[in-house]
C-alpha cells in the first residue's frame, strides 16, 4: 500500500491543517468545515495525477484543441457524518463522480472498549471504478477497514484511495497490515504518534464531526 503524507512538505496545505487543530479557530464551525473541504480539494488534485488519461479533441471558437482527459469513473464514499466536508471537497474537483455513503460509529462497552457498528450503506456499483474513501480521522483504522470491506459488496474497484486529514501512527500501521499491498493508496494530511487508551489521536484535533456540525 502506498502512503502519502502531504503535510511533510511545506505548502499552503499545512495552514489548513493548523487552523483545524487550533482550539481557538476551530470554535468557528463554518471555518472548520471550509478547511476540511479545502483539504479534500488538495487530495482530489493529487489523486487526479494517478488516473489514466486519453487525448480528447475540443472545439474552440477558433479551432480544435487537444486535451488529455481521464475516462476513469470515480466513486467518492464517505463515512457519515464527519466525512461530509471532506467528501464535498473531493466532489468539488471530481464533479462528475458517483457518490456513496456509509453510516459507522463506535459502540462503547465496558472498560472503554468499543466495536465499530455499520448500519447503513447507499452506494452505486464500484466494479472497475476508482473508489475514494473519505474519513477525516484515522485513529485505530478499524472503521476504514470495515467500511472498505463493506463497500466491496458493490464490486471490486480498479483502485482505492483512502483520504484522512489526521491519522495516528498505529492506525497507519494497522491498515498497512490489513489492506492489500496493491490497489490501495493512503493519502494523509498529518500523522500523529500518540493514540490514547480510548483511541483518541494526540495531538489530533478533537471530534471532527462535532467540530463541523455541533455536539451530538
């Protein structure tokens, strides 16, 4: 599995990550959503470089221009509800993409242990299409893995790109062991080294869903 951490190189991308982490700026939920959307747009641009392309003639007012366009059909899938702003950013660039939505959440039991519950999926056929999975926080990696496996009920994608703004080192290593070595690429904004006993990323940024849409 290929792994790209875009925050490792200096760019304006890092300012979006910084604002989302900032405890003062993140009080503005509209700003938080916008920054997450911008991150999705950057991911989309980088992913677009990996697609297949073919020459295509376009009629202009003065002649014919040859443009290279991708014939790949993209499907953007997000894990509700936190994934929606990231999904929107990806969709801004892949505006002809099909869309899929999966409801997943942590169900806590004793001693702060939890299982991932998947209760809903609305998705088109993904067979031989480019699947982009949007989950803003990659903590343990369990929800991403289960969602990926759940989506395979709809077919086998040509390639799967997983996008997360913030990931834990443990989550990245877990997915590296569990996901196929080929056909999957992981795109991250930043990788944090600590994962608490309650599976919270540190320093992280908090609960992305709550910051975007208010406390549950």
